[in-house]
């Protein structure tokens, strides 16, 4: 299928998963006048959006507002069959829910409709298995730190990226620019900085490196991002996790982007024992604590706190599995993945002590 299809003047958009990220994007797009329907699995959240609206908050006054988006229970999606189909859908669910969410929305898309992965992890292949590669688009939301704190309430805990850091990176799986990704990038630019990327796979793996260094450490320790970055043990652990992921990504041929202002080469050197590079990485993480709220907690930390299933098998588990496939050991990613699984099973409590042994091995 061609990826040059025009979206028209007012595309009808579905967001499957109206939680932290999907709801945040949907709230802004609604405020900007786009025809958006948020479809979510949490009944109380849907009812709150319908009755009282969706409230978004951030670190500056213009980020604080309430809108009343179209909101739909998952069980009500079938009603779309009696109306015009969606032109495209953002799938913004956990990685482990990608297959069914894509299969479900596919039947309510127009013949030229497509799905955009607005998720952590690397899920474009799962979407393409359902939609086909020509109907699959990727969108990375980098360093956004949003949280669904209660029904109808989404909080962003880091400063806007603006010119300093590009938040949204939208790309075709084949790497060429098309009208549809240009259009989506333009829509998202009303939220924060956005660009079309010709390096979707490199961007995806780079974001995976970031997720691997932030998410499991929060889930395992029970602390937020700032608490872990201020602790020398967990700060170094994060760098080791990222360094392993960088090494495995480069070995697969990905062109990696900078991460938290650090080059892939710096993270790799720090992992391999370069003390100067390690200090540079640690200084950057400490500096980053000044740009986010003390309440910021990566998504896996939020999931653990709420008793939800984590995405550990799709983040650090994926890195470890790829490393095994190509013969590059990933003991830190293997190790922290096992810690998180034990905490999920109730065998270990979240605490800094739960990961201390990883830095002694």
C-alpha cells in the first residue's frame, strides 16, 4: 500500500489507550481542534473525561488546562461501524497489549487508514504483522515523563523540550519522508517540539536505551528518577544498563542518537571502564535532576507502584535477548530484568538494596 495517501483537511483520529501518553497527546490535539476520540480500558477514567473533562498539568502555567475530549469505553468501539471510519489511529498501550489493540482498531479504519505506534519499546513489527508495513508508522516520545495520577488527571513532570530537546520523532519504517508523517509532525508540534526522522529504527533503539536505564531502576528501587540519579550506586547502574544497550544496538547496525545529551560513544566508553567518560555521564545525570519534578517517576516505576504488569520483557528483556542472539553478554540488563520479575511476583520488595548486588558482580 502506498504511504503517500493524503489525510485530508480534518482527519478522524483514534487514540487506543487514553492513559498517560495517549491522553496527554489526545488532550492537546483536542484543544487544537482536531477530531480525536480517546478509547480506554479504565471505566472511571473514561467517565471522568466525559463528565468533567481531562485536566493536563505541567511545570509552567500554559501547560495547565482542562478540555473535554471525545472519550469512549473499549466496549463501545463497535459503534464506530455506524459512522465514518477513522483515518488513522495512535496505538498507545503497553507493549504486551499491542497485538490485540491493533487488531481491534484495524476494522474501524478507512481502507487507506494506518496505525502509529506511540509507545515505549519497539512494536512496529507487531503492528505490521496485523496492518502490513505500508500501514505502519512509528512515533517516539522522548523525555516526556507524563503520569496518569487519577481518573481524568495527567501530569507532566519535566520541562518542555522546545529548542533544547526534540520530544516527538515521527518516521516511516522505510525511512523516507511522506505527506502523512509530515502532517502528524505538524499536529504534534502544537504540543512540543517535533520532527520527521529518517532514522526511525535508530531513534527507537536510542529511546530503548533510555528506557532501559530509567524504568527498571525506578521499578526495582521504588524511587523516582531524581532519587536514583542522586545515589552513586543506582546512578552508575543506569549508565551500565545504557552502555550494554548501546553496544548491542551498534552491533545490530543501528545509527544511534544522543541520549540525555550523551553520545553513544560516551555511554559505551563509561560501560567499558573509561573513568573520564563515566564522570561525564554521571555529571549529566546529576544535572538532569534540575530539569524535572521530584515527583517524576518513570512509567515502569508507576506501574510497579500501582500493582500493574510492567514492560520489563519488552525493554531490558529485549536488550538481553538480542544480546544473547548476537553473542554480546548483557549481565546488567539480564540481572535487573530478573529483579523486576521477582518484585512483580512478590518475592522481593522494591528497595535500593534489591539492585545493590548488580554493582558488586
